[in-house]
């Protein structure tokens, strides 16, 4: 119990369909302590690195959240969803035969540096005291103001239309789902995020993380 009061920093590989809060609850149960928090939410349909702080280390959550993030994943070109991922229904496909590899790679260069990004309506951002996703699920529209983000790296790893595999290094507060939406628009079409994995937060790497099964053991 003394170790828990001092606190720990745990690196967890969040599984698909688990919420970040599911992982927090798992740690609370395993360590029998209430003072547990995560340093940066991952959507249920995303996997990868989640930093969990316990005890006195929860005071450093903001510090970890502010660090640079690295993600890998896939966009699907020519189709869209209201949430910009697979949480909501996918639209009918648009014709993207005219898009070539050079155009797709060139479009990624437009996203390097400081940008004004509008977060997704299906997000936890608060609008007049309510979460944006609560309004979105009721079919209500609301204005979400753009936020400044910074994208250090946007690498197109492979292209197999309609799929585009990527690696992105970015600042705190960047929504990869919004990049999917904006990337599609930059190509004169639409797009959504079909896969996402957070591989790094600052100096902390996914390869050093524990699985949920390892926590249970």
C-alpha cells in the first residue's frame, strides 16, 4: 500500500473496443486503489499506448498529456462517416479512380506544421456544458471552434486504394479523425479513419507497454 501511495506510471497497450476508462477501472480493481487516472484518452476503436498514473503520480498527468504523440493507422478514401471513424455508418463510395499515388502523397505535405483544426462533432469536447458527442447522437448541430495543433510528421506508408496507411507525429489535442476528414477534402473527396494505433507518447513507446492480460496476471 505504501508503494501505491507514492504512485506508479504504467504503460498499457489498450485493446480494441475498450474505453480508456475501462482500463482505469481495471487498474483500480487490480491495485485496490481509487487514485488512478490516464494521461490522454484513446477512442474505443483505437488501440495502443495509454499512460496510467496512480497515487501521487496522478499529479503529473498534465505533464504526460502535453507530450508529443505518434500514431499509425489507415484512412479509407471515397467514403465518410458522421464520426469520421467506424463508430457510425459508412456512406456510399465515391469514385476515386482519378486519384493517383503522387497526388495522395503530395496532399499529406499540406498538413505539416501549425494548423487550425476543427475537432469532430463526435468528441468529448464540451459545448455549453455538454459533451459534443451527446449532441451529435441526438442529431443536433453545434459550432465547434477550431484549435491550433502542430503536425511534425505525416508519412504516407503505403497506398492500396481506397486504403492509405500513414504515420503521424503531432501535438497534444490533435484529432486523427479530423485529419482523415480534412485529408479527404484536400483530395477533392471524403475519407474516414478505419484503424488507429498510438505508438508513442514523448519518450514512452508502445513496445514497452503491458497488455490487459499481463495486468490481470
